[in-house]
């Protein structure tokens, strides 16, 4: 899972680490040579006129905050010689950050997200002082982890806590484009809820695709779960309504509603989905897409979220996704958390998504 992305981040970590090490060595050599020869460059003459006439004075001068680009030789000299530190400058890391942005885009990370990651790393590193001899690989890894964590985290929403505290029955509608794994995910979620001792009802809300009712019926049977179904072509809003009424009457805890796959661009089908959600006002709407769709999944998520604002997403087929672009981008783009990842075709192949888990996975 996410091997290619992991490889690319590892490559970036190594290259930037090397750049920083080279700059560190240069800092010591260049600046100490300048002390010896007093060869202060033109740009820095103004600083000397302000009263600093000897190396001893440099130590006494209070450092004033400067923008990353404006480090004078005196700053660098002071850092390198007296404090055993070096300053990371914008031009030292520019090329390598550009390469990182390209690598992220190749991994299907959405453009604004790639830009955000690069920007965060730049803010984290450029203009900062680093102790000479410190572990550069670690510095880069920490900056990278922080930047990615920032884009994959959103206001905390604990799915299990929400379910525990919510009034029962809790109704959840699953939406998404064709073939992404909605029906399989409904079955996986049913199995997960069952193992947590919740009573579950499934609503066979895909009345559109031939064979869809039989498909979910088979899952319900295999899992021993009650299913509410009507015939093909009937109104999905009515089926989900019936399932909720049934759950209320029988004191069931959870209603899981499947819906037909639909293209985000199909106005009629998106209107139907709006109706399904308006009529039933579900407690949660979950957008299901496949991780392997990368940027396409992110674009579709935006349009689904506009039509039926959802609470979170589930990315399926993460087991087959080496790029990781959707997993990195979807939260930042929609503002909604990833709740679970589908990682295979059996009922147990569903894992709760935690941003920290992804970070450890990418840097293990
Ligand atoms: N490898 C892998 N395959 C998955 C995963 N989730 C679903 N699938 C497979 O993806 C295919 C489509 O799954 P469905 O659940 O039928 O997808 P759907 O979104 O309900 O499809 P429509 O109802 O036609 O829109 C099936 O062959 C599933 O076994 C997953 O996490 N990993
Ligand atoms: Mg389906």
C-alpha cells in the first residue's frame, strides 16, 4: 500500500538531507574564511556602518528578525562560527522542493495539496538555524511528516464515539460513482457493527443496476443481517425510509443504506440522491471512492460534497494503491475526514483511518 509514494518521500528525504549537509559544510568554510580576510561583501557594508567593527561586537548585537531571504553575511558568520549553527536559505532548497512538488503530482496528489505540503516544508525549514552536526535526515523527515499531517487532518471526528453517543437507530447512507465498492463497504461496515454488538439493518437502496438487489441480499444472508428491499426500479428514498421505520419499530441500532452508483456529472441521478437524503435526513452520509482513482476520486468527492454534503469518506481498494494521492488529498480538498480504508475483498478488510497511522506507514 502506498509503496511508490513512500519511495518518493524517502528519495526526497535523502536528497534534501544531502543538500543540507553540503550547505552546512559550506557555511563553516565560507564564513570562517570571511572572518579571516574581513572580505565583507557589498550588501553587508551597511550593517558594518551601524557600529559593528569587530568580531567581538557581533556577539553583543541582539539579533533582529529577518525574512528568510535577507540573511547577511554577519548573520551567517555569527551562526556558523560562534553558535555552531547554520541557516537554511531559500535558494539552497528551492530546486529540491520543486522536485518534491513534481514527485507528489506524479503520485496523484492534487495540485493545491502538493503546493500546500511544499509551502509548509519551506516555512518549517527556510530561515531557521540548525545546529551543525545535527541529523539532517531527521530534520527533513520531521518537516515532511508535519506537512503531510497538516493536510490529512481535519477537526477530529471519532466515528465510533459518534455512533456510541447518537440516538438509535443511526442511519448511514453510502454514496459514490459506479463500481467504487459501496455495496462491499456496506457489507464490511455491517460486519464491523455486528462485531461491536450493534443490531444492523441493511437498506437495498440500489434499485437502478440490474442484479444490485441480489448482490446485497447475498451479503446480508452471508452476514445474517436483516435487509429491507423492494423491486428493481422502485424509489430508493422509500426503501431507505422503510428501513429506518423498521429499525425504529424493532429497536435496531444501525441502518446501512446502499445506493446506486452514479456519475457526479449526471444531473438527474444527483437530483435523485439529493431527494434520498432530503426525505430521510440520515445521521451520516459517507462518500465511497477507490483510492486507486487518485485525483479523479478527489474531483468526484468535491462534486458529491456539493450535491449532498457528506460527513466523511471511505477509500476502497487501498490494498491496490501504490500512489497514495487520494489518501493525501481528499481531506484537504473536501474538508471532511477519511473514516475507513478498504483493503481487500473480504468482510474484515476494512481499517479505521487515523492520520497518524498513514504517517507511520509512509515513514516506517
Ligand atoms: N481489492 C479490493 N477490492 C474491493 C474493495 N472494495 C470493493 N472491492 C471490489 O470492487 C468491486 C466493486 O465493488 P462493489 O461493492 O460492487 O462496488 P459498488 O460501488 O457497489 O458498485 P455499483 O453498485 O455498480 O456502483 C468488487 O469486485 C469488490 O470486490 C477493496 O477494498 N479492495
Ligand atoms: Mg453497489
